[in-house]
C-alpha cells in the first residue's frame, strides 16, 4: 500500500509540471512577435497558448527568462535603423499569457543576445551592429531600468565583409554568475569580464581580459558544460567548435573540431550551440548550404568532442535551437523557412529523428523553454 502511495505521488509530481516554449521572431516578416506554447515532454506535442499582439512589439529576435520564471526579456527593434531596445514582459503560467511591462533603449543598433543574471537583478545585452554591451538593472516588478553601464568593443578581423569592426554576438554569464563572457565575431576574441552584482558598474575586465580565437573564425555563441568546468564556442565563419577549460577565471584551449563534414565547402554559417542536460552530447547548428545539426559526444573527463553524425533541420536557416529540460527532445527554429521542428533525441546515442510535430511561425528566430511546478 505504501509503495502504491509513493508511486502515485511521483506520478502526481510529474503531471503537475508544465513546460512552456517561448518563440521569438522577426515581425517585419509577418509574425506577431513572441509566441507561447505548452510543450508535452513525453510526446513532443505543442499546444498554442498565446502570442503578443501584432504591432505591439517589433522584431523580438532573442529571448531570456528570469530565474524566478515570472518575467521574459526580449531583444527588440532588432535589425532596425537606429538604437534597438530591451523589452520586459510578465508571464502568467496559469493563463500562458504575456503582459508587456516596459522597454528601454539597448544603446546600440541591432541587439541580438541577452542574459539575465542568476540574481534576477541584472540583464546584459549584446548589440551586434554597434559592437557594444550594456548592463541594466531589473526592478522587483520585472521592469528594466535605463542603462547602468556600457562597454564598447574594439577591433577587426581578416574578413573585410563581416569583420570590419567589433560585433558583439553573445554575452553569457559563468555558472556562478561572477564572470561574463562576450563573443566578438568582428575581432575574433572572447572578452572576459568580472561581474559584481552589488555595484553600480558591475562589469570590469578580468585578468586576462580576453582570449584570442583563430583569425577569421568569428566566435558567435558560447555555452558552459553542466559540470561548470568546460566551455564551448561555435565559430560562425570557420564552421568550428572550440573547446575550453575554464580555470581560475580564464579560458584554456583544449580542442577545435569542424562542425561540418571535412568535404563540405564554405562559406560557412554556423549559428547556435547547446549541451544535453546529462552533459554527454553537444549539438551545433549550421545554416547556409548545410542546414543541419552537428552532433558530438563529449568526453566528460577531458571535455573533448567526437563527431557522431548530422541531422537535417528540415528547413532553412537554423539560427537557434533548444533542448527541452527533460532531454527528450530538440527543437529547431528555421528562420528562413518559418517553421519550428521537433526532433526526438535518443539519450543513449545522442542521435535525432523527427518527432512528427512542427509549428509555422514567420521568421522564428529564438526558442526558450522553462518548466513550472
């Protein structure tokens, strides 16, 4: 009788979990902005819940979730002339609806990435075209205050079309939140800042202040391994994944591997990178002529990668993708095709296959997921 009670209790807890998918998009292509879906972590099925009103938000290209799961933040007015913005929304998990709170200037053209600090008190934004990063205080009601600090990146690279100046492409906090890593596609550097959440100007250079990547590589997105020791960077222009050991606040290069078949010819357009919740597999998206997900196994002792296959994204332009919290599924936003495709993930082999579900959203550009008890 007691065993039955425990079993029923566990089942109740699993059923009580609600998993939500948030989709950012480019409204200039006809979308309505941010879409909210309920996601079934057993089947991969998606159920539409709500979306922002058409015209109320412009080009919410990248999204971030607050640690308390009550607020959603978006890079807005992306790919528009002049300064972009960061917008704040309250999320009601009971209704699945978003409510606009406020927005502030990103102090730079074309915001493409943001990260919310683990304290929930700061949001840091990367402006790609302007080549700078900004830090904003988040108030208790979830609203964003005007910029507290701005840092302008400098430098260029050998690709005269893409690396004519600095281009901040991601701003990622370390697992403990005491550092910020900024990928500069334009200067082939990963900038490293210490971050003090308790002071007015929280970002200041680490020693060393940066890491030089291979010339012409174009570092884009950056992710930490669940064990907090290893870090991985997808390099857009070279189509390469770089592996780093995160030691004493610095990055030590461990390995660089191709994110594409060695016979594939460039130019390359690698985009996003994520690690499975169990830390055993890494996935990287390739756009351009490839439109696939590169799959790697991870040696959890050394951090090194081994290529084990590729999966077509069944669409064009996989700018962004995500792995659901259960690790059962991988979802891809094909921005050019305007479809989000759900893939079933084999936890033992790491390989992917289509789950049979997809949703159509014009210029879907970013996927974020969270579970609410």
